[in-house]
């Protein structure tokens, strides 16, 4: 028995010493390296429309690679298109009003207003002077001439209407061009205006003759005086041209119309959802035909070019790791392949380790979160993929 003990004790001492030496060597090796594990993460961007509406189409699916500014989805833009057309029409009208005001009164408008003053003055003068026989005869001749002119205008109008209807039928049968049809339509409108003007002249001639026959009444004199005053006031306004404040008001309306057009164009742009960056569609949340409110999620993009490894280190290793430090990362999905990265973030506060750590000793330790920024040109690293990081302090 003693002989056996003599043999066993030296052997045990040898084994214990070997274990101690192995642990010492291991610790020395570990002091020059730092290993940690974590998961790959990417920058995720949830894409949504800035305005509500019914989604007309989604142009991408999960897993699709997209480029910056590439269209991803579209809303029905019928309302926005109509709003833009109305805004542009209002802008065109506002500009035309401003241009007319800035140009001032046209010579023909001034001449027409001056003629109205002369006519009103002549009417008042005739009423004040009473009727003379030669005036009555002249008025009767004017009435006959006006009636003849009106009858001629009516005949021309009837013929113009017949011609217009005939060419409308020919145009529908493609027998004449649109330009030809428009010519006869213009002829009809001209004849119609002439007929109305001739009827008005006949009516005025009748009234003048009646006034000459019965003589002026006091209320007619007052009415003629008021008509002359109104004609003179209108002539003064037209001759002076628009006031500066009226022009400024028109300019303000043009400015508002321009802003409305700009807003309508922006709303139309908002009906298309475009990629803000190069990336991959990680998930989709809406389908064509759905009504979406503002900020309703449509899809999620991941920036795959620059993922990072999210990991935790013990506080005892905190002084060994620095921002910008080079890290080599490996994954189970691509054994033997190493991805180069650099430490881009070190948490300023200690955190408990995630629940994925199994042992009680490690669960109660306070850990510091770090991020290792990686290059991923082939998009091999995917979100959620487990990975291991390795820092070799001896190679610095």
C-alpha cells in the first residue's frame, strides 16, 4: 500500500503542475487577445408616405436590392393632379389680370368711354333744348336706317347659322378640317354680335324718336344728367388707369397663386415613395389598394453596405479596447472567412448581459455594449446573424 502511495503522489503532483502550467499559458495567451460574440445589425429605415391616400402599387418585394432614389411605391394621384391643374389655371388668370393692370387702360377703352360721354351729353342737350321738326325727321330717318341694318344683320345671322350647322355635320363625318369648322363658327359669332348690336341701335333710335315726339319730362332730364355724370366719372377712371394699390393687390394674388402651385407640385411628388439610400427590402407592411394614413408603414429598408456587430465585453476588458481599434469578425455561415472592422462605439454605462448567456456567473456580471462597424460589399452579413469578434493586442 505504501509503495502504491509513493508512486501515485508524484504522479498526482505532476498532473496538477501540468494543469497549472496549462492554465498559466492559456491566461498569457488570452491576455494578448480579446474574443467576444454578438449579432449582426444594420441600419433599418421604415418607409412611409408623407400624405394619406390609397396605395396604387408597390414596386418592390422582400429581399429586393434597391438604389438611392429608386421608386418603391405609389399612391393614387388623381386628386393631386386635379389640384395642380386648378392651381396652374388660377395662376395663369392672376398673371393675366396683373399684366392688364400694369399695362394701363387700352386706347380703345378710352375712346369708347369718351364716346359714351359725348353721347350722354348730346342726349341731355337735346332734352334741354326740346324737339325740333327737323330733329324728328332726322330721328325717323335714323330709325329707318337702323331697322334696315337690323334686318340685314338678321339675314346674315340666319345664313351664318345654316353654314355653321352644315360644317359641323361635315366635320363629324370628317369631310372638312377643324380649322375650316372654326372659321365658320367664328363667322357665326361675328354675325350674332352684329345682329345684337343692330337691334340695340334700332331700340335706341326708337327711343330717341319717341322722346322727340313727346318732348322731355323732368324725370328724363334728371336721368340724362345722372347718365352724363356716370359716363364722365367712368371716363376719368379709365383715362387715369388703375390705382397703385389695385396693382399691388393683383401682385399679392399672383404670389399666393405661385405658392399654391408650388404646394400642389410638392403634394404630387409625395404620392411617390423613393429609396433614401442604397439598401435591401427587409419587410413589407402594405399592399396595393390599401388606404394609408400619414406615416403608415409601407416597407422597411436595411442599409446592408455598412452593418455592425453588436456585442458585450466585461468591465475588466474595458481599458483594453478603444474606438477605431481593428477587429476581425467571423461567422458560422461563412466558415474560414474573416471580415475586417473597427470599434465604432463603446457604451458609457455598464449593462447586464443579455439573457442568452447561460451561466449564472456571467448573468450577474455587468457588461459594456460595443459596436464594430463592418464592410459588407457582397451583402453576406445579414441582420440577426450570430458572429464572433477577435482583437489581437499583440499585433499592434
